[in-house]
C-alpha cells in the first residue's frame, strides 16, 4: 500500500512540475529578445523553441514554408518560415483574432523596464520612450519595421492591451 501511495504522489508531483512552464519574454532596449533568458532571433530554429516551451499545436501551414503554431495553454503564438523563427506573440485580452489562441498569456512580458499585463492600457506606450513606438491608429502601435531589426507590434481593444507580436528580421 505504501508503494502505491508513493507512486501516486510521485506521478502527481511530476505532472504538476512538467505542466507548469514559466515563460518570460524580454524585449530589450537594443531590440534584442530573450525567451526564458535565452536570446532568440531570426536564426533561432523551431527545435530550439520546442526545447524551451515544449511542443505547440500547428494552427496553419502554408505552401511557402511558413507555419503558425499555438501554445494554447500559454496564450502564445509562434510563426516560423522553413523552421526559422519569424514571430512570437502573446495574447492578453483576446479580440477575436484567430491567429492567437483565446487563452490569456501566462507569463511575464517586459518591454525594457515596463511590464505588460492583462490590465495594461494604451497609455503604457508612453512609458516606452526609447523604443520609438508610434500609434499608427488607436488600436495599433509599433516601431518602424524598416529601421528596427526586431519590430514589436502592440494591439489594443477598448483601450486594453489585446496582443503583442515581435517579428524577427
């Protein structure tokens, strides 16, 4: 009986430990990106992301070699082209965009020293002065993809953050 209880406790502990992935995304002042402390960029391979976050669900595949993935339980998306990272994105308040899972991002996202969360409003952009983020319309703010190596796009709905995407050029 003791062995059965020990095995049950071990199984429950293992599933709790492996079921909880702590995700931290940092977008730094030099436009570099860290995922759980590991630098990622356009040369990062899909297999490297899987080592960090686990296996995602394929959301859509294109004949061009682009693949969109969802980490539904984490509120994350990943886009690759021929296995190389193209985009990573997070969902805070789903606005109906089917490219994102409906689940809320479970992790930490920082742009410089500014932490973004589900309650962040469009005024959060004012705190990110060094990133040259401009609001091109009331619901969308971004820095210039022609001059920034890893541009970031912030989406808002009803003045609340909905999604953030980082593209890798």
